C-alpha cells in the first residue's frame, strides 16, 4: 500500500498524465521503434481481480462464486495486454517480506542486527540450493495462487516469484533496464527506486483505480483502459521541487510507511519541506548513511543525523513551516524514528540474487513478437476453465473461442504472410475518440478462426442467401479494432484494404434517380394510374348498343363467363357514333 500522501504530493504534476493504454502503447512504439516492456505488481492484480478481500488482509474468498468471477477478470486482463503485443512480466510477492510489516510494535532492539544475518543466509541459500531461503511448498500455497499459476503455465506466460516484496523486485527490473515501466498502485514502488511507473490501470478517465468508489469516477468512465504515466525525470524537469528516489524515500520514512509509524509531529507538509531541502540536503545525507551495507559507523551516524534534523527544525521553523514551532519541538517531539532494520529494508530490500532471465525468453507468450500460440494446449485449458462455471458466460464455447483468439490477432497480422487474407480482412477505418478527447486512428479487422483448435471446433455456418456484408460477417464472424499505427504500411492486409478503398464503386442497387420521381413523372405524362396499366393505349371507337330485355336467355349466352354490363376498359375517350 505504501504512503498515500506521496500521491497527494504528486497529484498537481499528474493532471495531464492520464492516457488510454492503447495510445500509450502506440506513442511508445512510435518513439522507440518497439512496444513497451512492463513489469506488473502481481499482488495489485490479485486484489483488483477479486482473489483476496483487501490489500491489508490477503485472505481468499470462501465461496459464493467469487473465485470464478476473479478468474474471469484475470483472463480478461491477460487478454488486454496480450492483444497489444507488449512485453509484460507479472511479479508476485515472496515469503521474505519483513515480519514487522504493518506490525511496527513487534520489532525492537533484538531485530537491529537481524537484517544482515537474514540477508547473508538468504544469499548462501541461493548459492548452495538455488532457491529462496523461505521457499514455500506447493501444499502451503493459497488456493488462488495455485489457480493463477496454473492459468499462466497453461497459457505459457512467464512470471517472477520474488523473494521478498514484489514492488521491490519490479523496481529492480526497471532500474536495471529489463523493463521500461512498472504497473502498480503502490507508492512503495517509487520508494524502492522505480523511476517510471504506470498507475491506476482502469476504465476511469480520472486517476482512480479499479477499486475506486468515488461518485465522480463512476461518471467519468470509458470502455477503454486508462493509465496514469509517471516519469520522475519528466516531473523533475517541470518543477522547482525535488522528486527523486531518495527524497521520496526520506519523505516516506519521516511520514510513516509499511515498516514504521513515522516521526511524531511531522505531517505531510512538514515532511515534504524537509525532504525537498537542498541546503542542508537531509535526503541525500540519509541516502549516504544507509546506502552502503558495509558502513560500520551506522549506529552513531544515525543518532547524529536525527539530532541534526531536530536542531535545524527548531532553529528554522518559521522559514520551514511558516510558524514558530520552537516550543512544540521540545524533548518529546520528533520521536518515533524507524529502526535501522526498517530503513535497511527500504534501501536494500530482499531481492533475487541471481535473476533467471529465461523468463524473458521469446518462447513465452507474454514476450513481444512470440507467434507460438498455435501450439498451446487449448483443450486442457478449456477443461480447466469450464470447471469454474464462469459467471455471465452463457455460451462457454463461443466465449472461449473468441477470448483465446483475440489476444493473438495483432501478432498473426504482423507475420505478414500471404495466407493472412484467407482468415482476416480489414473492413473499416475510423478515428476513435477515447475518453472524450484522445483520438486514435484504428482499423476494424474481421477474422475467422485462424488457430487450428478453433478451426475444427468453431467453424461458422454459412448463410443460405447472404448479402455481401452479411456474408462477410458470417465468414469472418469475429472483429477487433486495432490501432492503425501498430500495423506496418507494407502489411498485406493493409495494402489490400487500401486497394479496396481506392477502387470502391457505388453499390449496383443504388439508382441514379429516385424511383419515386420516375413513377410520378410517368403518371403525370400518361394521365393514368401509376399502378394499373391501361388495357389499351390507342383511341378506340366504342359503339354503345341499346340494352334489350329478353324474357329468356339463349343457351349460348348462358355459357359466357363475362358480364357485358360490367366491362371496364380503363380510361378511354367516348365518341358518339355517327352514321357514315
């Protein structure tokens, strides 16, 4: 969870940093020539998908179908990131998180020297046994973690199991250049040294996460995922204040975070003033004090540092805080500094000593450019997922076919094979408006089943007499909007679409003139009904004979089926019969 006040501190600088995830990916690829690489704080996904009750008490749901709903949410999130063809790496917490986390009163003088002992034992365990000091067995894992890992393994999505804090391992991956950004809502990610971060991945256009309950957030929602982009170097360049790693760490320690209560008498404003000072630079001094693991004078230096901070605050309270706090900053003030052990866990968190970089191997489907999705065991995964009786999924086979193929449509397109046109076609081009202000040129790609498992089991039925559009929808039953800039101009689908678009002719059903106009004109010209055609178009000389009453009807006339007295000849002109 970290220190929420960090977000309050940064909020004025993040006003225009909220962007659609698709636009973020497009802009990054345009600027860097490749998609972004993102480390994901796995615990934040576990919480937001619904596998646990709260972030403070990671307890699994008991029943009532909540596991099924969480699985559905998790599958949907994986689909969103796979469909953009980005590299992403889920990082889960390990068992070596500090025992005193969120339980500050449990550690005392006895733990002051425990940090180095634990760290050294941890290193030896990795060197000798090749795994973490507190590696949990499969039987000890929670039910939801077993489900999550089985889904990831079935989809060949690699992940990292940290030794300690997942946010710390994510920050390390970003600092070492293995990823570009860390996706997390935990401010500790910045405290652990991360310089670039994506926050609050949700469908809210405001900077609010999935679990946000603000009424304003619910009003400003979108169908697309949004993220808040945080780059400390960019923030630093646009303000006179200082927002680097050690200043944010010092701010958190003074204010109180996951490992300590905080210094008494220091609120958000005072802590921010101290952390951003440049003369004296307490944040930098604090960094030098704990940055070196081999500092043998840390005990005395830490006490001396605390005294310097107290004395400076007493002497400069008006300049610092706008009020004279000399009386308040007495002997009992500024107590509650964190132990050296707690601070060491901030500066030197327990990390994987030798990172197994095979998680970034191209064989994994969460790595950009992998096209080995055809070899996935879709049948086995389907049999596993169907046991959950996923909510809001009426047609499981149809849902599964679409959900498992949509993530790889873009990758299939990027293979640029000639056979692409047998399975896919671009049918529409449109500039989408995301969040009411972001424009994103997109192509609508319609596709038929292109993965062998679904070609066999989910081939569409042909219509008896379809129109051209209906035939396209029947043959290419699935569709997806893809950002146009993610598809190279030389792609066969795009080239075919451009040719079709340029040679498009009006539909043969469309007439150049209105049918109504033709009918009316004909009516006015002929003085006849536009519906009933006259029996005769020439003038006829009609002679009307006088009606003679007969007492008896002749036999020949009786067989006549027509009644002479009711003959209608249409509109004709009558003339008197003049003898010649």
